C-alpha cells in the first residue's frame, strides 16, 4: 500500500514537471519556444558588446529582429501599455529610441541600423510589399467605389484638427499663428521627408530664415504627434472591439470584403510576389521622374489600375498576397525597432514636453481622428477605419508612422489607404501652408 502511494506520488510529480516544461514551451517569441529565443537573444547581445556583429544587412537585420521582437513581446504583456498605449508597437519604437538616447546601444550598431533603414531602403522594401499585396488582394470593386470619396475624410481631418488646435491654443496662451503654422501643419504634413523638410523650405521662402531654423521648430510637433497617433490607434482598436458597429475590422467601406485567397502556400509564388513588389516600387520611382507626385502615391495608382483592369495573372496576385502576409508577420517589429533608431529623436520629444504644447498636439491628433471618422461615416466608410487611415495616418510621421499606427490598431491591411493619406494628404498640407503663411503673416 505504501509502495503504491509512493509510486502514485512519484508519477504525479513527474506529470507536474512535464506540465511545467510544456507550459514553458507553449510560450513563444517569434514563433519559437521562449527558451530558444532567449539563447538567440544572448548570442546577439554577446555579438553586439564584443564588437563581433557583422556589418551591413546581416548584423542590422539580426539586431532589429531579435531586439524588436523582445521589446514587442514585453510591450504586449505590460499592463496599461498593452491596453492603452500601443503595446508592443510603441515599446519597440521608443524602447529602441531610448537605447540610442542613453548610449546603451553602441554607436557602431546604431550607425549600421540607421544606414540599413535609410540608404539601405528597408522601410521602402517593407512598404512596397504591403502596398502591392494588400491592393492586389482586395476586391476590385472597393477601389472603384472608394474613388475620390476618400479625400472627404482627409479634408475633414485637416479642418477639425486646425479648429481643435486653435481652440486649445487660445485657452493655453498660444497664438493662432503658432497653433496652426508651428504645430498643426507639420503634424498633418506627411512626415519628415515629404512634410517637415519641404515645409521648412516653404517657410524659409516666405519668412527669410534658413530651412534648418524651421526644421528645429517643426520636428518636436511631428515627433510628439506621432506618439499620440500610435496611442489613439490602440484606443480606437479597443473601441472597435467594444462597439462592433463602428468598425469593419480592417475593411474601410461597408458591403465589401477582402477577396478570399484560396491558394495554398507556395515558395515559388512567394518569390513571384517579392518580384512583383519590387517591380511596382521601381515603376513608381520611374514615373516620379516625370510626374510631381511621391513614388509611393504613383505606385498605389499603378497597382490599383492593374487590379481594377485585371491586368495581373492570378499566380502573381496570389504570390503578392502571400509575400505581403509573410513580410507583415516577420518584419513588423524589426521595422519598428529600426524606426526608433533611425527616425525617432527622443531629445526633440522630451524638449517639447510643456503641458500647453502637449495639450495642443494631443488636440490636433484627436481632431484629425474625429474629423476623419465623422466625415468618413457620411460618405459610407466605417468610422474607426476612416479615423485611423484618413485621420491618424495624416497626423503621424509618414511611412514610418503608418507602420506604427496600423500595427498598434492591428489593421496592417489598410496600408494603401494610410499611404494615400500620408502622401497625397501631405501634398495638400504643403499647398495649404503656402496659402496660409501670407494670411497669418
């Protein structure tokens, strides 16, 4: 009897140990058991701090994937941050920015990642995959039905954002000129390259100081607005979960669904999808040499026309869709880590942290979301998707901000519409800046 009891107790303990092992194996990071990921993380850290990290793409991509997935995993499991502040997306961005700001990440690694993101074109590589795959994977009727109506919520976002900035600015002691020209326009201007930089040149032409002087004024608003856009995107996702009638769960317009891709995974199709994304991106750049629009905008037009007129064979459409899904699942947190390193200046963000300034920036971003959501509903769009794309993606840092906002809202399939807001909407803001500066000054 005693022996039987001991045997039963031993078996019970063994079962507990096996259960504990299986439970640990069930926790995964980057689709692998956490123990194995921890080994890879340790090896990556050793390579970084012993100066044995390979230069170029290999070292940069390793650091971005491993540290990006680590920060994202932490952010998605940290209370309050995971529910209200953007979760893994915002921790990946600002965690990496802090590693640079504090000097924890060696300068050689920072330089390598920065180069891979900018001159190496990793951001373009990622966005090209998302634009091509998501548009070719749509029902072509969506593209026809949306048409010029999409500019209605963009205009609504700009008007309400300016109104909110003027109201909060007047209550907090800011002049109308500062609230609109220095804060609102750069936030709504489509990021650094397509927004703040050309806007500083517009200001320089009218006001006389060098462009660098105005960039130093515009960047804090842009950076802080990007933070608010990510946070509000996460909150809109929560709102959609609680009020399903307000959201299409990633679909912008009512009555249409994404085409169901019945094709099975195929490595050859994946390669075709990669090639399609690269060709469409290059084609947009070729047209950009003749047409005064951003290459992303031209790429969107090309892919949309190819889809509407059914010019692309099914195997290429399937490949582009599969490649888009692979890139989105594999590289998103890596890209967000790179955004934090290459595009997020914590000095600029921290330097702008006065209560009045923060309130106005928050009001601009909130106004953009409200304006786009309300007007979007009137033209037949789901309010939450309209607020995210035509509102928050107007108020972020362009392509980098689009990735962060859509990741935080869990709606990466909306990338084409986010890019329309960032690129064409940003061009609208530059035009508006040229019209408003003489009026205010």
